[in-house]
C-alpha cells in the first residue's frame, strides 16, 4: 500500500499540502497505514498504527479522568426510541443522523432472498450520544443529595449517519469517551463543565502538541439540549478550525426529561444538574492535519506507538550478524530508559529490505526518532540519528552511549518543538479584524479558480445576533468557533460589530471549520 | 440499593446459594453494585465496580496478546447483509440472533408519531462476531506470503439477540475481544489456535483463579463455520459448566468466503488459513458463580479494582481527626508497596456511616482485604485485618508496620487460596462414569420437587455420534463440554460408549452448562 521511495527532490506524499490539502490528508493516512474507508458507507477501519495512537490517547486521557475523581462504566448501545425522544431539542438535533434497528433475526423470503425477520415493537436507535440512556439509570440511582455527585465516563463506539464522511474527522461510526455527571447544585455542575474542558485543553497541549483556543459556543453551535457548550478549537495547516473537544453544561434539561430527582439537604425534591463531555477519534485526524508534512505523518512523541525505530543496515553478508546483534543490544538499552514516566518504545526493523526503503516507511509513519546502524558504525561506535521534526535527510552522528543517555531528552525536545511550531503557525494566522471588507477578503481565496490555503482565525466583534452568523456562514462558510471566556488574562474589550454597526461586548473567534 | 446489615446469624445475601442459586447470583450482583438490567431487553448496564473488574481483565489479557505478537485494531460495527451471508454455516448459525439496522433518520409521521425515516438499500447487521467484515479488509491487505501472518485483535461490543438473557452470562449486548489471524500454512494456524487457548487457560487460572478443563468441541457445539473449536470450561458452584473462552481454527472456510488469497513461496495462489478467538464479559459472571459466597462477591486479588479497603472507626469526635490521619498515612504506605507488578490499590472509606455498615458493603463487594483502624488501635499500633476468603467475622490484629510489609503476601495467599478451593471443588465434583444408569442418576436431582444443586462433570465414553448427544441433551439437558486433548499427560483410554455399546476412543467431559 505504501508508495515507492521517491527521488530525492520529490516528497514522499503526493500531492503536497499546498497542491491539494484534502487529498494530501488522505494520502498521509494511507501511507502511514493508519486507517481506511470500509465498504460500510462512512465507517472506517482503524489499522494497528492508527489504533496504537488511539490506545495511547485513551490511556493518558483516562488517567486524567481518574485523577479528577471519575470512574468508568458501560451503558447500552441501543436506546429505545421513546427514551431518545424525551428531550425535544435533543431529538431534533440528532434525528437526521440516527441509525435505527427495526428488526431482529434474518430469514429467507419466498424469493429465496435473505431479509430482516421479526419486527421490533419499539425501534431502537443506535446511540449517537448517551444522555438519555444514561439518564434512565441515573434516575434510579439518585434519591438523595447523599448520592451526588455521580461522576462517570464511558469509552465506546458511536453512530451518527454522515452524508459527507471524511476519515477520522467525520465518520458514521467513531470511537470516543463520554463523561456524564450529576451534581447537587448549578455551581458545581458549571465547575465540572469547566474542569473537564481544562482537562481536554491540557491533554491537547501537553500530549498531542496542539495549542487550542477555548471558549463557549454560540447558541447556534450548541449541543442539542445543552444550556452551554464549551469547546477547544485547534487551527490546522490549511488554517481551518477543528473542534477538538466539547464540554456541556446541561442545566436541568436532561434530568427533567429522565426524571433524575433528589431530596435536597432541606428535604425538598429537586432535579439534578448534569454535564456531559466528549473527545473522539477525530483527535487523530486533527493531529495529522496539524503536524504531518509533505513526507507523511509526524507524531508527537507522547502519543507515538513507537518512539524510536532502529534500522540495521546490512550491505554485506559477513557483517550482517554483528549489525543485527548491535541493533538488538541498542534496543535493549533504550527500552531500559524511560520517557514521560514509561519505558521508551523501540522497534527494530529487521526486515530483509533495503535501508532506504525501510527508512522511508518509518518517515511516513511519523516515528519521532530513526536510528541507522551499519557496519561502519560498529567500528566507529556511532549511530546515525534522524529526528522526524527535522529535514528527512538530516542525520546526527552520535556515540551510541551518548545517544542512549540523550534519547529521552530528544523526545522531550521533539514534543516541545511540535508545540512551538504549531503555536507559531496558529498565532501567525490569527488576526484581529475590525472591518467587514477586511473580514471578507481574509476568508476569500485570491485565485478563485482553484483551491488555495487562505484565511485563518479572525478575532472580530459580533453583536450577538443569529442573523449575522447565518449571513456570514452563507457568504463565506465561516462560523463562530468560540466566544472566548472573560477572565483576567483575557478581559472583554467592547466595540462595534462590523457587520451591523451594533455594539458588541467582545471580539469572538471566526473561522472556516471541519 | 445495598441490603441492610443483617443480624449476625444470617448471611448478607438472601437467598443463600443452596436455597436458590440463580436468585443468589442476581442478588450478589445487585449487592456489589456490579451491573443491572436495563430497559433495553437483554442489555445490561455495567456499573463502575463491575466495569473496574473488566478493565483489569482487559489490561492483563491485552498484555498477553501483545506478548504473543498481536496488535489491536478496530473494524466497523455494521456488517452489510451480503457480507454476512457469504459463509453459509456462519449465517445459518447467527441468523436468529441478529439485530438489523434497516433505516437511517427519524421523522414525524402523519399521525405526529416519531418513526424510522429513510430505508437503507442494503440492511446492516450489527456485528454478532466480525469474521466477515474483518475478512473483507484482510482480502485487501494480503497479496503475498510476505504479508503473513496477520495477527490482530479488537476490543469491542457485540450484539446477539437473546431470548433468555442472564446478566453477564448471556446478554444481548456484551463486551469482548476477538482475535483474527491469517497464516500461510495450516500447521501455523492450528498452532495459533492452540496458543491462544493456552493464553486463555493461563489467564483464567493465574488471574481469575479459575481452574479449567480444556479440549475440543464436538461438531454440534462448534462455532458456525469453524473446522475446529477449542475451549476452556470452568465448573461453578452449582456444578454446571461455563464456557469461559474459545479459540477457532477456521481452515480456509472464511478466506474462501472473503477472498483472502495470497501468492505462495512457489508462485501459486492459495487461500489463507485463518483463526479467531474470543473472551467476553461472561468471564465476570463466571468468577461470581465460582468465588462468591453467601455474603456476596469474593474477588481474586489480581482482578480486584481495590485490593485493600481501610475503614476508619470514629466513635468519638475527639479522636476522629487522629484516626482519619492514621488511615490516610496507612493508605499512603500501602500504595507505595507493589503487588503483581503494580502498586497496591487502596481505598479509604471516610464516609460518615457506622463501621459495621461500611464493612458489610465491602464484604459484599468482595474486596480481598479489609482493615479497620480505630482509637484503640492508634494506642496499640495495631490494625484489624480481615481476609475476604475467610469468615467475615475473623480478624487478625497486626502491628501496622508488619501489615504493610505483609500486604502483598496476603494478597498472593488469597489468590492462591481461591484457586486451590476452586480446584478442589471441581475435582470433588468430577467423576469417571462408565454406566448409563449412573450417568442418568448423576444428572438427576434427588428431590425432583424443587431445584437442587447436583451433578458435576462426568468423564464418560462416547461413540462420536450426534444421536447420542441429542438424546442426552433431550433427556438431561447435558452436553459434551469438551473432548480432552490427547497428549502425554492425558493419553486417550479407549473403551465402550455406555449409551450404545459402540467402541469409544476416549472419555469426554459431560455437564449441564450455562
């Protein structure tokens, strides 16, 4: 499946980012063997290299959930249609995306064709999110304020029928985690909503090397049924935004719908205050679009399934055994070292292929460090080390012992470099815009004939009206990504909405988005 | 939900095992807050205590899969009906258990009722197992013998419509792992099939303290489409068998159906040799039925979410702070110790409830070690330690330091004791039976009026005919659990089938089963 090793002047991925960004994205995924489309429309197959990244994300995020007092549980995949319909905005928001189980059994019909057999009395919706099915359990578990808070999370698959699927970013089936909590007071639930957004932000920044903006969604972009949706928004290399995690304050909407009621400290009955929050396999698509380059995937070391690949170079039969032995010895030394609290993950690529072919495969898979070791290196006691965040041809020759000692620091440095690079890119493409003309120019490609990377994040005033949002979405496909929080570090600066001339309490973040 | 603390003479669970085993099982699960039925028929909600056990099983089994060269991946939940129908025996075996998605979207009909909207051109089966959908990917990935073996596993949810659901043991939706491998030769695939059965056996024995018999299924109990099904079978406390893991040699049946073909070393085209193997949340039901007692769950330490619970006893306000401080200090000391390669998991139960009430809750949850610490213990420097594998009232008074040093050994001892106990129980209820009358008597309750624990495993000759299996299943609800492997430790002993008088190559294991 992988592409052949291209001549030096070319890039490993065709097309390049600047030629055709969407196609480049597909080719990076293909070349790294991360995932592929399946024959089930909109559903993907996540291959081991992609799934290994998800396992790392899952383990690291799960540790953060547990450190903030959450435990995992598992609720049914199927939601009875009547449950699902309990919250009016919710069902309206998801109705178009539902897959519905209407039958059990398969049987052979009169024409000898296999068809669905027994109709169900009540159709079952395949969960597009689990507020309503989890709410049914919470209603049973919660009687008194003593039963609160409930702080649970679930890792599972989700189905939302997609008309325009795009691998990892928007698929009919995807993997995610969904936290669902119930609290005694509104203040506690609002705190939880913010706490989990902070967890996402920290995870994105420190693990995936993604700098994000955070804030609140406008009403039109809110989760169906929520009172408030908080989000983190990343800018990827075509300068579009990707929503990388959301945390919802649900007020009492869902507890009213599900009957989650408790006796308060002063003996009254009240509905619980609930939250929900989720992050998905979309994060993998985000990291590809942010960090990959024209030679393929570039993985932040924290979430790379393999940190270091050792490529033995064995041009002559007589030195072959010695080189392989040295490679295994080096691997053992590296595995005894730790990075970010765990052993360094090392792979030795012993396959009987040319060193160049092997090296390019690992370039395309984005492994942070590649180490070549050949007969001459055995004599000199050196290894040739290449960092994936630097030019593919760049090599540093290090004494083997020195490299073993420095390996962990090199990984730290790559992680930091990817974050710095992403932050600089984002900041260079984020602009304060206070005029309508400039705003329209910013979001319009110069050569209207062909697709072109343009735009970015615009910090622009907004009068708070839905009409402005609709107009701009219609004209430019640009939406409000978030309304930044008002805090000491980021005080609101009142001004004038350039689209209407009405007063605006603060600038908000606008962008084209996935 | 938990039951009130019963008077000393009674047991914490009502009814007792000998009174009504099936109801006792439900009550143990309820009292431990492990899981509960949901309103979706046959689907369960796995609560945090039950899910914590599954997380441990998953992590430990996953490590064994990786150590045997497997990697994880993820394939679609939905299988197009046409794929599913490719292997004739397979579709026949699962047709009755399928849930079928026929529509996407929900819409409001003319009567104002919410109903399924757009019919799908081809219905989708919710995976009851994934051979056919995974086979479609493997057919694309495999071209040459160089692409083999493929050694993948997936952790996911599975749906098989159940007419008689029983929590954990038989549910419409359950969680499992399914390994799917492709090999160049029949011999390699057969080796893999056996290797993974060995992994299951080792996991059951060393982690879940379940001694199991292993062997091959007779044709009537084989996985639909398999050439050979290997299994491990546990005996639980009502002396019935539970199939606790299966590993299938699929021959070329599924590769033929999916078109998994490769170029051999001598340039010919051949179909791949495939295997599949699975273990499910049913393992949780098995461990309950094996280890729990009339006071509730008893957890093998290896898979317990909490190893040690510390219960501060605070009868007087003036010593309260000192006791809580001592409890936290002890917890910190214990967490610094390791058991089975990981830190000891400790919980301090600081809730403002009586010590007896709290202690009984942890008894019912099956935590291996309970430690009480009160004002008098502070003076004496002692703690009162109770092992869940001993009588609930039994306490050992140990110097705190001594307990910290011994904690890991105590956990090892409990794990070993549970395995020994289970092995003795199984052996005491496994009998060589060579006459038909004795066989029928063994499997018939003495008081036919009410349910009664009886029977066990019978090692009895069989002539290999389906007729005998059908007759005995019909008469006694007894089936062949497995045909033991012929190996040096367990040589086949030819004899006579007591049901027909025909010759029999060896005794096989018969039992009633879940």
